[in-house]
C-alpha cells in the first residue's frame, strides 16, 4: 500500500520543529456515519466508513521528560513539563486529545514514553462531524506505542483505548462508532458495529456507489452538551420502557409500549428503535446490491433525525432537500452527532463534480457561504506508516 501523501510532510514538519527525524509516523482516517444515528450508545448497530482524509502524527521520545506538542493547525505549540491534570483551554485545547491518549495508554497497561515530541498534520476538516478527534486519538496512540517499542494492538483494542480517552479524559460521552470505524476501516467497505459487543464486521460497498460530503461549516457550539442531553433522554426512555437499552425493542414492540411515555422521550426512543432497524435493512439492501433502497433508507434516517431526534439544523435539512431532487443522488442524511456538521450523500456516477459545485453555489447567501464539498472513498483504518518509501503496515 502507498502511504497517504502527507506522511512525508509530517516528518518534515517534525524535523523543522524539533531538529531531528521522528521515530514513528502514524496515520488515521476520519469517518462518515453511513447510517445508525445515536444508535451506538443505545446498544444498537451502526454502519460507518473510514474515509480518505487523514490525521498524521510524527513522534519521538525526548530526554527532557517534557511533552512538546505541535500541530500545523494550532496557533502555538504546547510545551508541558508534566501532565497538567486539568483540561487545557483556548488555543491549546486540541492538546487535550493527545494527553488523554497518553494517560489512557498507562490505564490500558501499555507502554508509553515519559517525555515525547509530537507533530500533527491533517487534511480532515475539523468540526464537520468527520471524527477528526477520533483520528487524532488513534494516530497519537499508534505513534506513541511505536516510540515506546510496542507492537500496534488489534484495531478493536485500539478503538477501545481511544474511546476511553475521549469518555474519561476529554469528557465526551460518545459511543464506539467514531473510534471503531476509524480503527477498523477497510478500502471499499463499510464497518458494521454491533455496539453491544462491540462486534465488528465489514460490508462491501457496491463499486458504483459514490460518497459525497457537503459541509456548510455551521458553528456548532454546545455540541457536547446537547449530545449528552440526548443521551440522558434515551436513558430515561429506556428506564421508563423497562429495557436495558433502546435497541432491545423492535419497532413493533416499541409501538405497543410507547403510549405511556412523555412526548420527548417517546420521540427520541422511536428514532433510535427505528434507526437500529434501518441499519439492518441497509445491510440487507447492500448485500443484494440495491443502492436505490439503501439511499431511501439514508434519507429516511435524516427525516427521523430532523423530526424525532431533533438533532438536525435548518441548513442541513435544506441540503438534504436539494440533494434529494438531484439526478444520481440516491439518498442524503446528516452524518455524526448532529446539531451542525455535514451531510453525506450516497450517489451514483450521474452525480458529477459539476453538479456538486452547482448545488453548493445555491447556498452562497446562507450563513457560512458556499458549503465545502468533497467526494470520499471508503479507506483503510489507522496504521503505523513505515519510513521513507515504506507502506502502511498491515495489521491483520
Ligand atoms: C458522535 C459520537 C458517536 C455517535 C454519533 C451519533 O459521532 O461520537 O459515538 O453517537 O455521534 O450516531
């Protein structure tokens, strides 16, 4: 495999910043949530794809015992004599992710360098709901493990470590979707996660499928607060319904029991229960190569987010509305936590770059201006990048 193009850049940046070559370079992709919106922490299923946009991390041990963290996207480097213990704020907040991983390595009984230098380069838009934080966590974990002389863990364990870092040390109560997909992705395939295990399998994406992202660049403040609020609402609904997790219920069983629920938990629960069923229906449709049915289910997922889970925005809805009517677009939906972020469109070859540009131009007068848009491919998961000329290591 050819290493993604920015691998040399991150090593060059490392050399420029720290005056020596890195000992390790690792790379992790972003992801799209293909379908399975807020199903993961409800014991349900989800389908994601690792994408051909990445975060690269170069690292080396240092003798000073300091943690020196540099990102091409950050205003200034972070230089710490020791673990600060408390979260970093303002322009340094990005460094909470590498620090969270560094703490988690010890908690998982894995080796880590005590002092290290690290640089980060990315072509993955941040804040678009494409899991730039999960990618950063995974790439940092792989780079620091390599620096400490350890073999990369199995992708499932790596994903668990990165999720632990995010839940415990960043304080975001996410499920396993992001880290699991970014760790376990495979070119041309979707990652299916039965989140109760979690149990990971793959589902091939038909070759005629095209994935597009439209990112209107909405500011989504309060994302974490509203995500946690939805999580609490789902837990309340499960408690009232007498089930351990909402995905324990079929849509029919839910319909029989829903009458006693207050309106808000009822809407949240119905979304999750039906969304879990839609994931199963999409897997079946993909296995018979039916992209038209797959696309319809994707749009149905969006409408459910819009009306029942209420984690969409008017701008995301408008993008889905316009995409739906375009030739070659089979379905569209918000991807990820919601309350902002991006829309994923499933299309075939009739939807061209010119058509995508024309659609984006229709949004020129909206907040944020013309949405960023990009075609994406389902890509391999996180891995260590070997030295110059080497390929990414196969881990299984
Ligand atoms: C975010 C979280 C995931 C998942 C999605 C919604 O991406 O990190 O765990 O809950 O939202 O499906």
